[in-house]
């Protein structure tokens, strides 16, 4: 009886070892690597052959991150990130390094590549706006500043310094705050203006909440800066509150 039990147990043990070995030999399912795709479908080769403009947003991101993981290709990973952002680059631009690294397959280096590319895009739009001859209306200011501050999750206060022809001499970030406000140093506003020999200033800041209506504090600082400018013969031409899709202009509303 004991011999039979021993034989049965030994058989089960051998069978178990055999099953483990067979299982280990079966290759795990992996995502098809981009290098195994048809050449015309690979983002980098496609860009080289047809130009960068033919690439989709997902393909551009795939080129940026370079590689995927064992579970998915770089393109599949890029599509997953975009889907999380509802396929909106503005939403992607709001993700910081830490948030990007929450996606499996995105480490510090890949997150830095994405953030860097988006920041260069913002700066490119900003530089293009600075080359315009002059600020003619509030919409000009919105088009210039929205790409830079419209989607931020915290407040930033900026000033555009203009010459007598309303040409932009320089734009300067004056302060960075939290979700509901930021502090502006009146002295720094006009110190910059004097150094640049500016004759006019356009103020602008964003509202992370998405609402463009001015708060009591917004109205107060606008009037304070306007009065200070009058004593120095430097005019506050406008103050814009900017969100992702809309803006409020104190000048258009005749509040300045």
C-alpha cells in the first residue's frame, strides 16, 4: 500500500515538473514591435519618406518616446495616452512629469521628451506672436498669450510692454500663484516698464477654474496699477483674464 502511494505521488510530481517546463517553453504574447511592421507604416520611416505633416498626433508622440514596452508598441502607448486626454493636445500639455509617468511604459526620460516637445510648441507660437507689428485689439493679446497660460492649473500674471506704436517690446511673467490667485508687485511692473522705455502696458493673467469673469481682487489690482501708471505717464491699456477658450477684457468692458 505504501509503495503504491509512493508511486502515485512520484507520478504526480513528475507530471507537475513536466507541465511547468512545457508552460515555460510557450512564448508569452507580446505586442508586435514597430520594427516588424511594414516600412510604410513605421512613424519614423513614414516621416522620412512623406514628411512630418502626414503623421498623426499619436505617431508624432510615438516618435518622441522612441519605444514601447513588452505589452504594447510605442504607437499603441501613444494612442493610449491620447485617449486618456480625449485626443486633445491642450489636455496633454497640462500633464506634468509625474502624471505622465503614471502610464505604464513611460519613465522619466520619455516623460521629459513629451513635456519638452510641448513646451517648445508653446514657445514657438509665442515667438510668432511677438513678431507682429503691433497690438491692435484684445484678441491679439488673447491669441498671443492663450497658448502660454490658457491651460495652466495655477495662476500666472504677465505684462506686455509696448512702445508708442503699440509694438511689443517684451513680455514678462510677473508672478506665479496657486489655484485661486497670485500676488502682483506694483513696483516691479513699472520698474520693467522704465527699463524698457515702454509707454504702455497690457496686463494678463489666467483663471484655472475656466471662468473669465473678473473677481473683486482683479478689479482692485487693475485700478491700483492704472493709478500708478498715470503718475508715471505709462498707460495701462488693458487687462485680460484668459482661459483656454475665452477671455475677458477690461478695456472692451470699459472698466479701465
